[in-house]
């Protein structure tokens, strides 16, 4: 249906102008508001900052203590290294050792390399080398298990991985440092073996080592809560600058803190890391302290807020409660003149007076809002909502009612050509004539549903009376409507549904739907008024089913073409044929084109189907032509295809794709398709003839039978 765009849905939002009140805000209200905001702000600030501030101090203290513990552990490790250097000195300047390296004897080993010697100095490893770096003997004692273990592999690993450990510049020189042997961290010290007098030449090298086991590391810590580990340095730990100042303190989680210090090995590489760990006692104490302070402050703020609220309750809220109770009484009362009781001369009294004034104005505006909510803004007629309420009320009774749905014909073209302002003038003029005609012809209501749709509600006993009243109202449009664009003739189509015995409110939609079907049928048949019959519902369902099955029918291969021959009556020879579309509907069999072609035109499916018909007919005619049978094939073109604007391109594509000569193709158009837009159709058909395609006029005389049509277009047939 044609729907104008000149007016919008009515708006019922009403904002009253500000009341002429001059209420002063007292100092007390300002102070209370300021205190409430300050209390809330203080709570937020305290809750957000206090834990951080308190914990920051405790965490700083904790970090400083861990740094000190790590430094002390490193110093203890250095002290242990010095002790080992001193111990190896005692063994390297000894005649027995000097002779043993030159000539190893079991006597030296049994008397000196005993468990007590290892345990007394907390040493794990004794290794003896010749001046050439060859292993003489190696002794490894496990202090935790208190037994000797195989040690030749450790001696060989020292000679292989740390040859510089066995080289000395002087007889008093010492080599010491951290190394990794067999994946474990060691403290090693090496000296040249000389006589008790310190004379040379060196008979070899003695290497002593302490494995940095948990047992040894426990002896280095001063605080039993600490844990010490020496492990290979990770990529992150290597990034920490080495030395006493390169300590990295990490808070592992809420319960654990660690200090990391890179240790330089024998080759001066930061390959080992000293890790000192401890429980976060300071952090835990800080959390407890922060919570105690936080809850104390929040409790004070809440107490202060409670005191303020008590004052507000006593001075303000009680009176507001009285106002609220009075409002509830007013809501339950049917007396619209009842108002709030007001006493005193303060701000709350002024508020009561303002509320009473607002109630007065609300009563006035409720009447205005009801009128706006039930009336169409453009025409002043009752709107859709008012109409449905009225119809529902009448159906609940026993009165027989009829509904006539009226739609203006060609209203969209008026909007498109003359503008929406003229369209609005027409809608107002039609509304005035319908209202005047209803007053003269029957009892009922005329309303505007929206766009160019109007509806009549008639209290009549029979369908015949409803049709007569509707026709009388439509007759009011026989005279032209005066507009700013001149006097204009407007026609309308109407469909009427009738409820002879009344009904229920649920029948409102049914009556409107039936009237809409009848109005749609009136537009198709060209009648002014059409009554609803059950056949229209059946027809609508049948058309809906056909439309549903038509969608995808082309892809499913349900369409086919048959060719009706054209015979020369003089010679009897077949000179051409007409391509006719057939549809084999699944479950229904062949369907008449008269039933499904109009549906394809209404839904727009005719464009794609028509392209398929054109291409298929051209392909078949091209096969005949190639076989020596040059027959002209005629294809029907619908009005939708003619208005589409792509007809010429479709014809050119069909001829080019099939290879069919254009002289063997003919298109047939109906006079109704051409007369709808004669100028555009004439241009289109001229372009078709330019392709060499024959154009014929089909069904001439069934419609307008216009001689101007024959004169303006050069038809072949």
C-alpha cells in the first residue's frame, strides 16, 4: 500500500514548565550534604590509600632486611672460601705431601686422607696432580652420609674443564673460586705442592673443595628462618649486575621473599646465583596493622555518618514520611480534589505547596495527554489505539459491527511528484470528508491507522448496510480536493468485514485482517468496495503457499518450457513458435500460469525466472537453427521486466550466449505493461528493435486498446 512519509508517529512526552517556586536551601542542608560527601570521600580515600601506605613502609623495611641478609650470606661464603685457601696452604707446604705426589704410597693415604681429616675441616674433596696436570689421586668424602665416594671422575673433570686452576705464576700463588662440577656448585682452592721450607720446584698441585650442599649452607646463615641456595644463574639473574651491590630482591608471593646475588665463578663469569629466602613476616605484620587502622577509621566514619543520619531523620525524614503517607492516601482516594496537608513556613512547607500545585496542573494535563494519545496528530481523527479500544468494547457487547479498511489509490505518486506537504493536505482533506460523510450516513467512527490508511467502525446489522455506508463515504471523494498544488482528484479502495453477532476483544485483529484482505482484492479487481468472504482467506493462503513453493523452484529444476507452433495458413508450414512457461509443482502437479505468474510478478521472482526463460528459449532456437530449422521463437515479457531497465542487456546476453541470430527472436509485451509508462516503454522497445529483435503487442484490445499506443510504437504483430 502507498504510505506517505510526511508525518511521524505522535509524541506524547510532555515536560511541564518550571514551577514559580523560590525555595532557599538552608545552611543545614548544605552542611549535611557536604559532610555526607566528605565522609564518603574519606572512606574511599582511606580504603584505597591506607593499606598501600602502611604496607609500603613494611615492605621497604622487609626489602632492606633481605638485602642485608643476602650480603651477609655472600660474606659468609667469601669467608668460607678464605678458610679453604688457608687449609689447602697447610697441606701444600708439607714434605709428606711433596713426597707423596712424586711417589704415591698407601701409608700417606691411610694416615692422612681419613674421614676425620675431611670432617675436621668440613672438606669434601682432595685431588693431587703432577706438574704436567696428570691426576695422581682423588678423594671425595660425603659429609652428610659420612662415607667415601668414587672421585676419579671429579678429578678428571677439574683437569679437563679448569686447566688454569693447575697453573701458577709463583710458588706462593693460590687459585680459588666457585665452579660447577657434575652439575653441583663447589668452592675450590689450589696451591702448588712445595717442601715444608717453601722451596721448589713444585712437585704438583693439590686441590681441595667444599661442595655447597644444604648442610654446608645451613652453617653459613645467621638466622634460622633463612634458606640458602646456590644454583646456576637464570637469564633474569644474569641481568643483575654482579658484585656486592647487584642484589635483586623479589617478592615471590604474599608469603615468600627472596634475595638473588650473582656469584663470579673461577673464570670470573656470573654463572651461579646465591638465593636467600625468607618468610614475609614484616609484610604479614603490615597487613595486620593496615587492617586494624582501616577498620578503626571506617568505624569512625560510619559512626559519624550514623549520627548525621539520626539528625536528618529527626529533623527532615519524619516530615517527608508524613508527606509520603498523605500521597498514598491521595492515590487510594477517588477524590481528585484531595491535596496534601501543609503546615509551617519552612522549606518543607514550600515543598508541600509545590506538590499541591503540581497535582492541580497534573489533573489538567492528564486530560490533554488522553486527547493526544487517542488522536492522530495530522488529521485530528482517532488513531489506531483509540480505534482498537473502541472496537474491542463494542465486540464485548452484543452489537453487530462492521470494519471498513480504506486505502487511497496512487498516494505514493502524489508524495513523489508533488511533495509531502501536498500529501499532508490531501490526508487532512480526506479525513474531513470521511468524518462529515460518516455523520450523515451511519453511526460509528472513522480513524486513521497510519500512512494513507483509514478505517471505519460501523454499527450496522448486515453486510449490505455496511457496504452501502462505506460506498457513501467513498462518494465524498468524487469532488476534487483543494490543495496548494491545485484541485486534485483522489480515489480509494475499501474492504469490509462484518461481525453480525458481536464477539470478543480477540476478534479485533481478525476483523482488521479480513477487511485488509477484502481491500487488497478491491485494488486487484478495480472495485471501490469489496466485502470479505471466506474465499478471500483461502485465496490468500493459496497465494502464500504458491509464493513459498516458488522460491527455489528455479534452482530445483521445476520449470520447463513448451513451444506452441506458429503455422502459415497458406502453406501449412511452421514458421515459428511461442515459448510458454510451465511449472511442475511437487505434490500438486502442473500449475496454471494464470495462478503462479501474478505471484512471481508481485514478489519480484519474475525477473530471475524471466531471464531463465529468455536464455533457455534462445538456446533451444539456436539448436534448431544449427540443425537447419530456422524458427523464430517468441518470448513473453512481463511489465516488471519492462520496468526493470535491464531488459536490453538480458536480451543481448541471451543472444550472445546462445549464438542465436537476433532476427530469430521475438518478444511479446501486453498493452497494460506498455501503457503504465508509455514514454519509458517506448525507449526500451526502441533499443530492443535496435538489436534486431522483433517486438509484438500481445492481448491488444483486452485493456486500454489505445490507438496512440499503436501509433507511437512500431509493432511487428
